[in-house]
């Protein structure tokens, strides 16, 4: 129902920012940041002196609450924490961060079930990868820096000139969608073999996975750098961070 999300707990800092809210709190395991966003186009929010006034143009308002380790306003976020809002409206946050091995959908904060997925290998630089899942369920990898081959394979371009990495183990392949203003990667003059952990691409692409038959597969990264590919999807889907 419409109302005000107020921060009456042991908060040490709060920033009011348009249609979202940001606050910080000290807990035994460290300092955490708490973000509150409208989760759909029908939910509106206005920051006030008392907190975040929430309303909906259709139905009930929906909010996304995100809790993460912080090192101060403007710093890069650290490890995420489990967060849950109880029926009485109180926000509960886990005493410790989410374990490093978990693969997290960065759109919702949900821990993905990758038990049935194939572990491909480890990322060259843990922490430079994010997992982004579409509401329909397919997850992709968001790279910030270098993407190295998780296993031996081949860099090539298909008949349409699309840059690909083909895994030598099972024939699955990755495509690389340029993010923002990035340019598509250049095609090699001929297929190029790479060993595991050799650089495939440097930039900020979104990496999509397909099996050898061309069926879309989900791709995810754990906080410890391990990469997973298979048939898995988030259970919650949304609410999620606002999208363009």
C-alpha cells in the first residue's frame, strides 16, 4: 500500500536522491549500504525528510531493496548481503555477506541455482564480472575488462561477421554484444586457437552462451571467479533494477 519507507534503525548516513533512497548502517561484520528503488514503471517514490514516500499509479507499489558492503559514498560496492522485508515492514539483513561462491543475478540480488550447470573454469580477474538475467530466464555475463578463455577454444567470426569464442570441450560458443558505446571486436583473419586463460576480448561486452546446436544457455559467474553454463534461471525474475 502507499506509505513512507522510513529509516529508523541504527543508520549512520542517508542520501536522498530523487526517486530512490540510499542509507548506510554499521553491523558487526562491517558497514553496509541500503538502496531502495521503485521496481516497475507503475511505482513512484519521492524522498522526504521522513524517508521515501511510495505510491503506485496501478495496483500496489513494488520496491527493490538491495544491501551491499560499502566503503563510503561514491565508492564501488563490495559484497552483497541477503536482505528481506518482513510482513510487518521491518528490513532484515544477513549477519554476513553472501558467500563468495554464489552466482548472483545483479538485476535482483537473487542467488542462482547452478548445481546442474557445468563449471567452465575460472575468470582471469574475479570481481570484473556480473551476471544479468532477463525476466524470461536466460542469464548472460557482463564483463568489465578482460574476458579470458575459460577452457581451450577458437576465436572466429561466423558468416555474418559476428565475433565468437568456440569451446573445444563440447562445441558450445559465446557471442559478445558491445555495451554502450563500445565497438564490436575485430574479426581475426582466420580462426585463432587459444589456450585456457588466454585473452579473448578486452572491453565491456555482454557475453551470451549457446550450446553446440545453437540453443541459448545461461551463463553466470560466482563471486570467486568460477564460471557456470547450463539451463538455469532466476526464480524471482523481478522486481529488478530500473532498465532503460
